[in-house]
C-alpha cells in the first residue's frame, strides 16, 4: 500500500478511513501495537524493521503522558519524548527507549552496511474528527540525527524526579515519490530479503542517506517552506498546551498592553533569540524613548565562519501584544525602517491577516512573522529542553529587561 503525507487512518473497523492495523500488518498477520507509544516490529536478520514514534496531544500533561512532543513538520523536525514515566524505572530500560538506544549507533555510523540496518522512524499523531480521537495521521518518516538528551520532570502528585530521553528526528522528504510505499517495511520484515535488497521499495532520499550518511541529511530533509498564506483560523488552531501558553501570557503574565509593554518587548526579544537558536544571533537591547521609531528591540545576525569571510545583519523587532489580528497597516512602521542590511521580526500572540501576509510576499519585504502559534511552539520547545516553567522564563526576561534598555541608534549594534 502507498500512503500520502498527512493521510489519516482509523484505529476502528467499519470506518471511511483506511484501518491503521490493516496498513501496518502489510502482508503479515500482525500490525503495530496500538497500546504502546513507541511500538516496533520484532528484529529480523539483525535489523529492526521499523520503530513508530506516536504522539497523542490530547493526553499530554496527564499521568499517562506527562511529556510534550513537538512536531515541526514544515521544518522537517520532531522533538519526541521517550516512554519513561516513572521514577521507579531507569530511562534506559523502558520498552521503547531501550529499543531506540540499541539502534542509535546505526544512525551515526560511518559504515554503510550498518546504516542499512537502521530502522526508519515512523512519526504519527492522534487527531480528532468530531469528538472522536480514534484517528492517526502520518507525519513522516525519518532518522535520528542528533544525540538524544536526558530531561527531568516531577512525577504527578509527588516530588519524585524521573528522567526520560528526548529524541530529535529529522524527517526526510518524499517529494521524489509523493507517496510512501509500505512494501518497503514489508521487505524489511522479510527474513528472506537481504539488507541490500530491502532498499528496492525504499524512498529515494532514504537510499541517499544510506549511501552517503549524515553529510546529506540537510539536503534530503523534509521542507514545506514554499511561501503560502495561512488563514487566521489555521493560525488559531492550537493544541491544548499551546493554547494554555498563549492564554497564560495574555491573561496572567502580560494582562495590560500599556503597563506590561516593556516587559512583553523583552519576551518578544527572547522569542526572536529562540527563533534564531541554530544561527549566530546576538541579542541587543529594548529601544526606549520617543526615538524608537516603531522598533521595540534590536538584535544582530552574524553570518560567516571567520573574521574576514563574514557579514552582519541588523534585526529590528516589533512586539504586538494583541488579542486580535495584525493587519498590513500595523507592519508599515517596521517596514519603513528596512534598508539594506536590515531584516524585521514581528512577534504577536495572535495572528496575521491575509492582507498582512500578502504585503510581505508581494513587496518582498525582509520581515519574519512570528504568530502566537509559533510563539507557543518555541516556548514549549525551550520548556522541554530547559525544564523551566513559563513563570520562571517570564521572570528571567523581566530581569533581563532592567539591564538592557537602550537609546542607541540601531547601527551601533554593529560596533
């Protein structure tokens, strides 16, 4: 069977959707276990055919699933928490973690024959249709391309601390085929098919990775980054944890747009730092006084590898602590400051209108739009990695703001 990216499957029989168990059975009698978060097929010929990283956002923060998994499909990246949930267990020994750790060296191996055995990571998530959650969506297929990190969390109802692994998965592009061929997984489950022959139905980009290794990952990574306009309703379609982040920011931490103005500008500056976390970004200051000219904070993006072959771009930021959408008119002030060597960042807790997005696209303005949905994703990622609570983050940014108020011209950040 061939399946599409984002295709939906039902975990129930007699549904209008393809049945999940029937898909994962393939030509065999047994499919993936529905009741485990990290099910896998048993080892054949010293290879694990596939590991399924499944996330259920409707169970996050419950005893059953105290971790938050983060999917950035457009960036081809997933942060997935393993299956330890108790201080009575070692993170290395749980059902799914143990299997992943056993196979982990294969993803980083310089040896092609070892990469051949690496199990594809199938990423899926539970979605709702109506009031029912018995549906699974195919997010993509990927590899582990970064060493996992150990994170800690308190057990529900007590102060016991337990550890778990957080895995970062790089999703590979299926653009060459447009479809994912489940026959590949069937082949990997077949003891009569060699590792080499099991590539017959594999995605082309998977074969490239097997042949070349980690050097090719950035070239085969899934990217859905062609500029597209996103409706306001889609921007407001938040999962429960994301919605709670935004609600808490608006109603608890920054309830007054005027009184909390500078404090929120500090948070927006921090959000921009998180956005550029994989770049060489320098966080500058919050602009104050009548001369800020519509710019709330300043930063600098350094590009290059040494003191000679490099350049710097000034980042001008604007924060919009609104409970309503941001129109094109509200972007004009920061856009008017755009000269050569500058880019803009606009951070809001709500959404950007279609008109605002069209103006950015049509006028080719170098402005990055960070909506409430993206703010929540960036903060949840940081919370997952740092173990900090939102209240702690807000307090840290309040302290940073006290020491980083400036009246200097933007260009002085280049000195």
